[in-house]
């Protein structure tokens, strides 16, 4: 995959504002960026969209929507309203996808099936608005260690099964290497996702994991993941978008942002180029 398809997820340089992230990408000739809604909100959606246009950067994803598994109707309605707002933000930013982290178990319940049905129902309600605005919803599966509290979709196959219930122009899947690299069915499920992959995110699995396992993602090449075969399978499945480096790691956040951007580019070129 050529360096022209590299995207820097804003979480990798968490301490930077949206404008600082765009300036960083300009300095390092990184053509695309994955944005987070909290940083967009700081600037406001109109100014954020204008800043992106001025920078000439492409928005490969907007993170995030989802978190649908609430026990009471008022909270579910609020989540749907927030997700519809996120769809509008993604449209304004011309993002390739709105990433959905769908939610863990319903509080007070241990029923995985209930949580998954609630997620399906919520996405069904969002599809008409997504189609109206031309936004693709990206269903992301997380590693099984996040099942209880963050996402009951724990394999790419789970995400593909859900996405296939809806039109391809509205719902696809996010493939994040950190979350799915371990799965013996990964190649099969990537093939099943042909035409449905709306975002490809990269982060390495570095052992041992820290106490806060959310911060276990490392620079490409620092951990256990073999990125070449996965990337070839993703491309063979018809993916033509950007590969987005997304790292949650305290040491990376503490490093100078320009150093991080240089490392991201060098590792991408070495391992995916």
C-alpha cells in the first residue's frame, strides 16, 4: 500500500487540537486524517469543515458514534439523537465513514443476544438518515476483552453479519488490526466483507498489555501483528480507501508529535509499502 494512502488518526496525537493535527499532517505530507468528535466540537462543525478544506487533507473517518445498549427508553432515544448528529457531522466533513463502537452489555443484564438485537435495531433507525446524507456507517468489532463494557461485537465476522442486513451504501465494517488480528477466521471474514470495508485502522499488539488495556496499542512493528498479509487481504476485498494509524499509548502521547508523525510514516513505508 503506497504512502499516499496513509491517514493519521487524531487519537495517535491525542494532545493536539484539530488545527494542530491538520498542521502536523501538512508538515509531514500525510494526506488524510481520522478525526474525533470531541476535537471537532471544540472548534465547531462549520469551522472544522472549513479548516479541513483549507488544509487539503481528506477525512478518512470520524470517531465515533454507537453506544446503543441502554436499559431505558430515554437513554436509547438520546443515543439515537447523538448518532444522528454524528451522521450530520460526518457529512459536513465529507468523511469516508462514521465509526460505530456499538456498546457492551445492557447494564443490569448478561444477555449478549439482547445487546446485539438493540444494536441492530438502532442501526436500522439510523440508515435512512445516513443514506439521505451519503454517509457510510462503519460497524467496528472490538477485541473480546472489551465485550462486557464497550462492544458485544467481538470479531470481524460479527460486524460483517450485522452489516449485511443493510444496504452497502449505508452500512459497512471497520477493520482494526489491533482488535481482529488473532482471529483464525479473519481471512475468510475479510473476503466476506468484499465491498463493505469502509475503514482500515492500524495499531500493533504490544505485550504485555498495560493495566489499562485500552492503551496497549503500539507503533507498527513494535508488537505481534503481521500487517502485510492482512493488508493484502483487505485490498483484495476491494478496499480503496486510506489506512489509518490509530495508537492509544501513553508513551506515544508523551512523545513530541513531530517525532510520532515521522515514526508513523517510516513504519508504514517499511511494513506496508
